C-alpha cells in the first residue's frame, strides 16, 4: 500500500486508541463554515456537523475570537467562585429559552445533562420511575443508557439502573398505561434523531403535557440534538411542530459550545426552587472557556440570522429533493433531516463520501441523516442534490 498521510495518521490513531468508532477515511485538519479540509488538502462538504456539534459552522470567527480571548484571560475556575463570563452565558441562554424556563445548570455533555434532569425530576417528585420511548437515545452513562430503548444500547449498559419504563413514541395510550403515581418523569427526544428522524403529531406533545400536569410528572425534552437552532427555532419546545408545548426541563449539549464540550439543563422556577446547595455538581461545568463559547455561539446564531436562514434553505432542500427519484420522503425539521430512500441508505452515504460530501446514517437502514451547520446555503444544497442525482 502507498503510505499516504491519511494512512500514517490512521495507523497512529488505531495503535494508541480503543477501536470504538468506525471511522470515515478522512483526517480532518481544518474547518471553515460548512467545509472540512483534510490533512491531504482535500475539501469535504460537511452535512453532518461532527455529530450535530458544528451548529455555527466550523470555526465561526466570532466564536473563535471569544474562545481565544477567554483562553488568554482565564481558562477555568470552578463553581466555587462567581464569574462574569458564566453570568453572561446563563443570562443569554435563559433569555432565548421559553419564558417558563428561568434557570440553567451547566455540565459537560448530553448524557450528563440527561442524568441531571432525571435526578432533578426524582428529587422534586420523590418518585423513582422514568418513562422514555422506543427509538429514543439519551446517552451512554448508567442512567441515560438505561433510559435508551434504541437498538442494543441498554444491553451495553447492563446492569441497568432500575425504574426505567418504555412507552411507544407517538402513542399516548402507551404512556397513559404506565404513568402512575410512581413516575417521576417522562423524557423524550422530541424528534428522534438516531431512530431515523421520527417526529410525532403535534397533538402527542400536547397530550404528554396534559398527562404530566394531571399526574404531577416532570416533562423533560432531550434537546441535545434539536436545541440551539437546529430546527430553525431556538428549541423544539414552544414550537408549532410541538403544538407550543413547553416541558419542565430542557437538556442541551452538542451545538451549544460550537465544539467546546458543554451541556446544560434549563428548568422552571418550580424545579429550580427545590434544588439546593450540593444537590448537583460537576467540576468542569460552567468553566470559563465553555461559557465564553456558549455566549458567542448564541450571539453568532442571532447576528447571522441563522434561524431564518435554516427555514429558507430547508424549504429549498425539500423542494430540490422532490427531483431525486430514489427519495421516498424527507422527515424532520430545519437542519435535522432524515432522507428516506427506496433502498438502503448506506451505499448512498458511501457514494456521497466518495464525492466528498459527509452525511450520516441512522438506525433506520433506509434513512440518511443530515445535521449540517446552520449556515448551509443554497449553492451547497445544489452540490448535494447533484451528487445524489449522479446515483
Ligand atoms: C438526543 C441525544 N441525547 C443525548 C446524547 C448524548 O450526548 P453526549 O454524547 O454529549 O453525551 C446524544 C448524543 O448523540 C443525543 O443525540
């Protein structure tokens, strides 16, 4: 085999790391907007955003500047001190959240946000059980993986945390049957991403809200993927697609720090009032570098009018996809889209990669997932569609 730079990098990574990921044959070196440049100088159109993280695009100048300036000032101090950087991030995040979500708790990842959300639900209700859904994914730490009924994940997390119940996504009767006085929370991805981008009818979210209100259950939206502008709204919570329903807790991560690891829970006054000193904690949560990234990320989305642009470009993409014969349906909202093909999506994913376009697959073999940066434009949609049309 000819020793290319990619081969050298791959061999080195593989030698010193556990082989936990099936990797694409790309060594990413530099990023700009929707583009990734490889160690070998090639350019890829990134419609996957590194697992939905690059919401503002790769290396958005405003975010890079804020991180650089913060790094020169103070990388980190823990929650034992106040910080104007943390204060700004919390204020900014709460200001864009639905009005009833008034307090933030910062952590470091999506799974950790979900663990803390479930813990808050148990603490505030005095109950233990958590209802989640078939096809949902919530992370890989003990409680979150036990709440994940997608595929094999729960199996990987054995022995599971007790008290997790599975309902059918979109089927309110299946939830009603489980939602008794032992249930602390109902938690869902409002759009199930890994399951193949599944959205329920707006009435399902409304019925969940009513059921939770009636039975004193905490409603948690895992917006780790849908949050921070991905659907063309700041959050799925409060959107028309969800009949305006606002949960008691939203969890966030992924795009929140544009690539600097950060997670968050947004909670109501009622829940906030029940959480006391030392009930929750994490060393790194709320660190200055991450907080600077959060504020700058939200500012960049706002300043560039990305939410509006997502909606316009989504409409254009949907329209263009009607021209592609092999496409059966397009699921999802904004830039969380599942393109369903007549046949398997994996060969399409591979062909696109050969044409230097990165997309994602899902647990539905016929669905290709797109999670591009929110700054994707029409010209790049055209590139994608013509690559698809080449078959
Ligand atoms: C909906 C959802 N929740 C939670 C997680 C877990 O997030 P993390 O990998 O940051 O722990 C993910 C990750 O893919 C996710 O998609």
